[in-house]
C-alpha cells in the first residue's frame, strides 16, 4: 500500500496556524495540550486498527 507522507496544502496551513497559536502558551498549557494531542492520536490509532480488523 502506498500512503501519502506529505501534508496537503490545507494541512500545512492549519499547522502554521496552530504553530502561531501555541507560541503564546505557557509551558504548563503546552504540556497539557501535547498530552491531549497524544491521547487523541492513540484513540485514532485504536479506531484505525479496529476498522482494519473488521474489514479483514
């Protein structure tokens, strides 16, 4: 399977917007934000694994 590894133009724009927003966060706010993003990525991984398992 070939998976795209580059971000779309829309994703690049969103990333730049987020970069500007997080620059004003305190260290504690940034750590909280990072942990939430990592939690959401894990949930997404679990969902993808579940969908792939059901598709097989």
